[in-house]
C-alpha cells in the first residue's frame, strides 16, 4: 500500500453497459477529490463473462449481453488507436448516455459519445466486427485473473503489501453514488477490508435499483 504522499494506483475494469458499474465509477471520481488516487481504466465484458451461460439468463439479460459487445469493442479500438488515456473520457461519454440519459444502446449513441470524447466517429465501425476481440479478451481476463470468476463488473485492483502484489475485488455496489466525505469514508473502509488477509465477502440483498442523480 502507498503512504499518504504517494497516490494509490487504482486499476478499474468496467463494462460500459452495467448501471451499477457506472455508479461505482462516479464514486471513484468523488474519491479522487479527497484522496490521493490515480485511476487507470480497463475494459472488461459481461458478454464474455456470460457467454457460456447465456441459456441460464432471463431473456432481458440475454439481450443486454448481445448489446454489450459493441461498446466494449469500440472502447478497445479507441484504446488501440489513441492510447489508454482515452478510455476514461469515452466511458464517461458513453455511460452518461446509457445511464442517466437512458439513450438507446445503438450505433448512433456510440458515435455521439465518440464525438464528445474528441475521437473519430469511424471507430464505431469496430462495434460490428471481431477485429479487436482478442485484445478485449486479454483486458477482460487480466481483471478476472486477479479476482476470480464468481464476480461481475466492476473490478478494482490496488497495490498489495508487497511490490509485486495487487489486491483485487468486485464492487463496491452502491446507489446512489456517494459524494464528498461519504465517498471518502467508503473508500477508506473498502481499502481496510480488502487488504485484510483472508477477507472475501460482505453482501446483503439489494432493495432498490440504480439511482442516477
């Protein structure tokens, strides 16, 4: 773990279509205002995670898994063309449209997000091909390898006690997005439990859906 003067390196894997991931990602931006963290964004895919169990999912979830391919592929295409620094702005542009604005999960929405992020619209073409699937799968697998198969999006990884180690966890799942000191307290508590040797899980039943302010 880092000292108070050194930013904590945070690796954040996201699926752009997941509303819970969106809330957690906005929480990380709130954390950044009060705690020294440096976030690196990575793409994961719920479509990949669920591709061998689609027949076990409700119809609405199966449809969502089909829709998840295009934005993930476009994010990876943008990363490959312009570097990983474009992922944060493009994810924000996509997620704002998908979640608070509730816009359709189609090519037009992706093209609008690319324009907002200052990226060429032609990158949207990647959403209809498997050209970048090998890179997408590697990015996805990097996060899953750290945390295990029994999770979803998001995955967060932070430095462990040894220089070569990372501590990874799924979540936190929270709604609405905590802000201010509440966001900072949740971060401090998350670090405390995640860094405890042998700690695996805290969970309770969700009683409300995602709340977008």
